[in-house]
């Protein structure tokens, strides 16, 4: 009975950790892309993207920032259509080509799918806490199970992040291409910079910087949880030792 209970604790703890880690990953992406004021404008200036576009300004009223804000709202489902009209070469025109629109529909599906999975992961994590609460009746024991699960999940995440970090640092182009082959079943992501403006505003350097920021936030948040979990388990161990000493006396 005790062995089966330990198995249940281990499985639930690890599943909880996986759900929480996945939630942190998607939240890290969202944090960089949506809650990082001025990030896109700084990146555009860093890579001088305006020089690659037909005469256009950085304006958020009829220029590049208007395109960016509209595009990011589209990816979150806040806009029904991607196309946005801005001033280019002294006239108002649609920024995106049909190929870009088709590709961004795929990107939106991927992003919205990730958001849905995050909600599912959060719901699963909450359900696990409820189940463990029903089993153990004490918050301290529940936290102990979850902390052990987080330590196991952190080790696995550290290995995965280490691999991805090495790939990004050594051959980002290959990693970028592999990512698209995995998540897209077409070649719409292959754009022509002479026709498609999207590839001009988000060059490879932009993707590298963004991936590095996401990875940094993600790893940092996992490390914080790992440290808190280790400290709590240490606290529990010391508490058991004190209880044994008091019982012996």
C-alpha cells in the first residue's frame, strides 16, 4: 500500500512539474513578445529594418509599429484579418502579400494552440493539487510531493535547455529551419525579401535575440522554482529530524 502510494505521489508530482514547466515556457514567449515595452522598436533599430523597406516610417499611426501591433494582436485572436494598410512609398497600401498572410494563419494556429495547451496544463496542475490534497489532507505533505516532482522536472528541463541553448549558440540557422519543418507542413515560411516585407522586418538576428531572451526567462524561472523546492524539502527534512530527536528524548 505504501509503495503504491509513493508511485502515485511520484507520477502526480512529475506530471505537475511538466504542466508547470510547459506553462512557464509559453508564458516566457508571451512575456517577451507582448509584455516587453519597446522591444520590437529597439530590435528594428538595431537591425536597421527601415532601410530594407520601401519608404516607410516607424510610426504607430501609419508606419511599421502600426503593422507590428496589428500583427501581434492578430496572433492572439484580437484581430480577424492580418492585412493592414500603411503608408509606403508615399501611398497607402497593404503591407502583407497573400503568401505572408497564408503563413501567418499557420503561425496564429500554432500560437493559439500553445495558449490552449497552457490552459489545459494549468487546469491539470490544479486538479493534481486537489487530488494530492484529498490523499494527504495536509498542505505540507502536498508541497513536499510537488517539490520533489519539480526537482525531477528541473533536471530534465536543464538537459533539454542545455541542448537547445548549444544549438542556438552554434548553429541558429539550422535550428530555425528545423523548427519550421517540425511545426509547418508547407513551405509558406520561405519568403522572398524582394517581395515579402515580413522577412525584412524580422531578420535572423531578431529571431536569435528573441529566442535567447525567451530561453533566459524560461531557465531563470525554472531555477527559482528549483531553489524554492530544494529549500522546502530541506526544511521538511530538518523538521523530521527534530521530531525524531524530540521523540528520542
